[in-house]
C-alpha cells in the first residue's frame, strides 16, 4: 500500500531532513491550508449562496472586485495574522500593507498574496486559485514596512498556489523542489499527490489571450505564428489552451509542458500581471521545477520591484519554449536553432 503523507507529516519530514528548519513553515502552512479549505468550501457552494458577482467597488488595480475576492481576502488575512510568524501581509485587493494587529505577536516573515485569482470566472464554473509568496522581514519596523513586501523574487523563502478545480490542490516550493497536495474532502486533509514536480523541457500547449493580438509587439505575433506552424512537436504545431485563470493555465503547463504568455501591449505598456502577487511566486515554482520565467528581458527572479502593485509582462513555462520565445524577442535566427534540434 502506498504511504499516505499529509501536509503536516511532509513538513515534519522536511524538518528532520534539514536541521536548520525551525518548524515555522509547519505552523504557517497548517494555517494556510486551513484557510484554503474554507475558501474551497465557499467556492464549491458559490452557486448556492449569494456570493457570486460584483461587490460594487474596484480594487487598487481599478478592476471590479468580486464578492468572493473580499471573502477570500478576509479568510486568509484573519487566519494568518494571529500566528506570531508574520509581521505584515500584502494583498492584491488592498492598497497598502496589512500589519498584524497590536493584540497579536509578530514574527520575522511577510506574506504577499492574490487571495482569489480568476474569480470573475467562477459563475461559469472555471477553475480559480490563490497565489502566495513568503519573504523574510528586512526592516526594523516591529509590525513591518512596505520594503518587507517589495523584494526581488530570489529573496522568497517559499511560494505556492491553491487550485480550486475538480479537486483542490496546494502546490508549493521552499527551494527544495516542487510538491503538490490534493485535498481529500472526506477527511479534510491535504495529501501528497505530486512529489518533486518537474515541468517537461518542451510542451504541446501555449497559453495567451489571442483576443489582444492586434495590440501585441511584432515579435510576439511572429512567435505565435511560428509555434502554430512549427512541425517539431510530433509533426504538428503547438495547440492553444487558454482558460483565462492564471493558476489554472499555469498548473496545466507545469504538469504537461508548455508556455504561458502575457506580454505588454499598446493598451498595457508596462504589462498586466502583478510582480509580487503573481509573477514572482509562479517564477519561483517554475524554476524549481526546471522551467524558466522572464519579463522578456530579465529573469523574473532577479527583478527588483519598486512598487507594491507593480505590473510586468510575464512569460513562463518549459525551458526550451521560453528560450525559443527569447530568440524571437532578441531577433535571433530561429532556423539555426531548429536545425540543431
């Protein structure tokens, strides 16, 4: 019989394997997983409750806030601020950092999160998710400062996401590989289902919103045309798969191989996705799985953000697919690369 490993047991095993571990992550992920279970329950019953639709206001990004966004933001914030491990949080839904209230002890970590990515899709039953990133406190402020949250990707000590789909999965990395846990609803536990996830070096799928193609740079249009027609993928070009929910698109490509693209365009010249809440944590995961992530010029993990809600272009996925994209963006000879393959 295959050994059943719960999330808690996994972290206890990691503590024994790495003597420098102090057990903080065991406590933090225990509470993260608890919050995720509550959000998962609310997502699954969304069609039966009055929590679908707009909340009647916009967030700091100028986007319509969905009722589930507010609910998920409150669930994660309330669950994580009492542990004594964090000094502050930042959320895509809040304009400023969220400091741990005075009545609770503080710790040496901060957490950045997108509490419910893709929530506008929930009323059509599409998979959505939560993305999070954990960093060490760098300021002297007892209850955190913006600079604690605004750090480059390589400073992350852990990152992950929760996918609310046909099953609920929690995927994370702390720099020792990528692990996936699936929620077993009958016992309410996340169980290890994917150990040491590795993204294939090449992939069959590309994910991009082709409705914006008239706004793309020429290099992106040329790249997409190339991968559609290239015969190097088992005798056919790559297939387009775009859900419009970042976590769902990323998760599929992580397991199956492929590339996700959200370029800057004439409408969003700085890019659309957020560095702290989306790009950096997913880049950490994909690189730990053997893939690559870039903004088209720089490795995502090496970028030093300047603002809490900074946006950037994002390209990430299988290593060879990202390399081919970069050839197009740098105007390199793609034919010589194909001949070598």
